[in-house]
C-alpha cells in the first residue's frame, strides 16, 4: 500500500517542530517537502529550525524557503511566545544548514500539481505561501486532496487579540484570500488546542522520559510554558500545531465537527484576523470548511507518545 503524500507549510517554532516530528516519524506518510514562512519568527529562523528538526529525526525531506513577510503589512513575530530563536532559547545550533531552494511557493505548487488528487497540505503558520500559490496557480484548488490548517478559532476568543488567533492575525489578507478561493479546508483552531492539547508538567515529564525526541520536544517549550502561565492562563503548555498534525494524520480523532462557511476579516480594525464561522448559514454561502470543535485527547496523546519514542531514519 502506497504512503499518503503530505506537503507541510510552517513558520517553524516550538510547537511546529513537534508537529514536524509527528509527520516525519509516521510510517505511512511520505512528506514531499516543507516550505517555510515568516510568522512565529523570521523566515530565516523558521528555515533553520525546520532543517534542525528534520535532521534530528534522520530525514532528508527538502526544505524550501518561502515568504519573508505578510502580503500587505510588516511582520510581527511571536518571539515573546517561543523565544528569540523560536525554539525556546535552549542553545540549539540553529545555523549553517542549507535549504533545498528559496522557492517555497513554487515548491508547494509543483508538489501539488505533480500529483493531482493525492497531496494533503498541512499549514502550521500564516497562510502567506498558500495565498501566493493560489494567485500563481489557481488550479491547485481542484488538485489538492485535502488541506488542514492550524488557524483561527471556532468558539473561543483569540490568543493574540480578543478576537483573533495569531496565524490569521499575522497575515489576515492571506487568510482572506484562502478562505474565499473556493478551497475547502479543515480548521484546527486554537480553541481546540486550549481544550484538548495542554501538556501539564507531569505529562511533560513523562514525554521527556521517552528519549532524545521527547527531551527535545519538551525542552524547547520553556518560554512557551511561561507565556501560557502568564498570558493564556493554561495549566501547562499547549500544542496547537501538533494537534492539527494529528488531525491531518488521523481524521477520525475528531469527535465533533460541522461543515460551515468560514471567512477571515482583513484590514486593521479591532477585528483584524477574526474568524467568522457562519453556523446558521446566514451568509447564503456554501460551506468551505470542516470546522473542528472537539477531538479525542487520549488518542492525540497516544499519537504524540508514538512519535516521540525514537527516531526512524527515512523519508
């Protein structure tokens, strides 16, 4: 049986790195490529962080540099959440690794169009690269098998403003392009992470005891742990990108969902980046999103345990 084909777009910081490990470790997934994008940190940092994580698991998947900032505004990073280097400032050697190319958007397009109907795209950061890809090659709307996006919220306030989740807020114009492109996507928002993907200290210790990958996955979360304690008021650190990846890997871990029309507010008002979920169908628009409301936490944690047990060279 052939392996499923993934392409991953990431602003690689602490939780993205764990999500990459989950995909690169999975025996049934062929990661065709990784594109980086500015968001949590600069695109240069995101690229080095992705390359370091890839190398840590013994993978050779190509990493391509994508957009270095949002479409219409200056980049605002989340260094206060993930550390100055995006990886918790624990002294990792995050430099001198060479990406496969500086054509991340084209690499995404090529991967999709070379295998029409087979590629599952997982986006873990701002949607800048995907928006640019849609503008350059609209045919990817019909060529993609599936799109899973970590972004937005369905039911909770945001984690960067009272209304917005960080990824959609960083580049709301890109998010608006994607949600209005005709693309059907799956939204794994910050709300389900806060509800189902919080790693408390006792559980973090257990994950860390799994070995090299467990230590890596937990140790890089130190700055995030403090942010969650003081800002988002969670009992531990949450892992939104790994939860989105778990949904991509196994759609059946979702326990409550609905099909709705979703759009994102662009611009600079107080509603910048807000996710609008049309639950009553008031807009008259056809559903464009699998909105995820609940997941099986135990199954997510089991997937996390399996991914962090040991490195499997390959991919």
